[in-house]
């Protein structure tokens, strides 16, 4: 079903155009996936990324299809499901989620909803601490929320 949806919403077509433009070699993978090996552009910097049902890797396709990398392939496959649901909207939404993550932590993946949903560790992302200003803001918001819930729950305000 997700393969059909990515064809209908145009993301797999976009991936095939990218694969052609970058002269990557397509190999059929499991579950309707394609792996485009030998991607040579500098962007993005990750060793793998997904567009539609095509997983691009800077290494040969066989590297990603090796059973030792089943977790990473599973991570990329979960991105296929995200493309199936969001279509071309995935691109700006992923960009916004990456910017949000970078703003809070200095890393593009660890607070990115799409990477968290696909499994951070499986995708090779590590959890980063919040930047000091974000941690302080989070604590202030947490205190305010907890204080408000106590007042709404019948606990008298400390006035």
C-alpha cells in the first residue's frame, strides 16, 4: 500500500529522477523498496536518506542490504511510510523538524519528529542534551504547567 501511495503522490517519481540525475545504481530491495547505491553529492551528509520508496546511500547498495544493517534499513523503511502519508509535504515538514531539532540541541536528528518516529538509534542518531537556554525554558514551562494543574485540581494557590 505505501509503495502505491508514494507512486501516486509523486515522491517515488522524484526519487527516480534524483537517482537518474546523480547516476546512482538502483537495486531492488525488500517490500517494494529500491536502494540507490553510490550517491555522490555532499548533501545530505548522512550515509543514507530516503525519498519515496528509494533509499539512497553513499556506499554500494549491497552495503545497506546486508543483514548486519537490518536495523538501519528498517529505519529508512519507516521513512517510506512517512512519505506515503505526507507526500511532497514531507520535504518542508522534515526541514522544519530538522530546524527545530537544531535550534534546541545543535543536532538535526535527535529532536526531529520524523527521525524519532523512525527510531533514532536505528538511524545512527544519538540523543543530545538541550542547549542551556532551551533547558531553562523547558523547566520554566514545566513549573508553570504544574502550578496551573495544581490550581485547577483544587489545590489552593499559595497566595
